């Protein structure tokens, strides 16, 4: 579904990503893990068209999407839940969700079906429907950001540090929702510092350090790897 070939990205004179090559197959959960400032967020921003590539290509469903503008990448079926959530704090929970459907391909009926599914995944969003989004807890805001992305009917959902700053009960609920999303056929690409958490639900994983991919393979094998433990846990 997603294929990246020898991607190089610069921040000014500095190389942020150095010849990154990876793939995410349809129906998979793939985790990208590594220490802080490894380049994980940079990779997602580049896939989403927010940052430009210096060299290399990005393919989505065999189409070259390298350096397409963000709204065209979204229209092709890539959703992105950024670190920090970036909800609309003055709008209601319901209106935030509807913003996710804006410009999408859903009809009135499918929008209602999508909304019902999101309420099934995250019942608190239905309970808080008329509440201003900025008054939600951090965990509820993360659920809202994920729900908003789902309203766009993505084929691939990318998530940047979805557990960051959340209480354990919210983390458990959100990662259980990821498993259910994948069970229903959604492909997930998850960037996380919480290695155990992300690899536990992933099919495969990649390790990024200092802008380079240093290891990849089945999630179960990475969990047992001493090299991964040394890199990410010290």
C-alpha cells in the first residue's frame, strides 16, 4: 500500500532522513520506533506532503505521491493524526468530527455510519458530543483526533505518538481501538516511543535512529532483540 524508496529529507543544511526505504502492506499494522529526535515525525510529515523531499520517492497504492500537496494526499486515502492532536478547541466534539468528513467522499448515509462506528470505538465522544473540544481531557482529545481522521475514510491511517502524555487507562482503550480498526481492515502506520505497546499490536516494525533505518522485521522478533532494547531503552 505504501512504499518509500531511498527518501532523503533536509532541514536546512542538516539531513533529517537519510535514504529511508520501507513498506506498509494493505491490512498490516506497522510500527516505527526509535529514540527521541530520530526522525519519526519528519517521516510522517513528509509522507503527508507537509515537508518536501530532497531525493527519493513515495508511492501509495502504486501511485507516485512524492511532494503532492497535503489535501491531495488526504484525498487519495492517507489519514494523519499528528502529535499534539491539533483539534479545534472552540468547536464542539460533534463539529470536530464533522470537520473530518468535510470534502470527503462519504454520502449522508455513510457519514452517519462512520459516526456510529467512531462512537462504538470511543463511546465518550458520543457522551461529550455538544461539549467544547478544548474542555476534554488529554485522552479524550486524542480519541477525538483519531475519530476526526477516521471520518475522512482513510485507507491508511498514520498516527504520531498516540500514547504521548496520556493516562494508562486511555492508552489501553486507544490501543484496543487500533486492534479493532485493523480487524475491520484498516491499515495502520504507528510512530511510537512506547516500544512494547506498539510492537504488541503490530505485524512488523522498523527501527529509526539518527535519520536512518537500522533494523526491520516481524514485531515479535524485534521485541526480543537485544539490539532494539539497547537502542531504545539504553
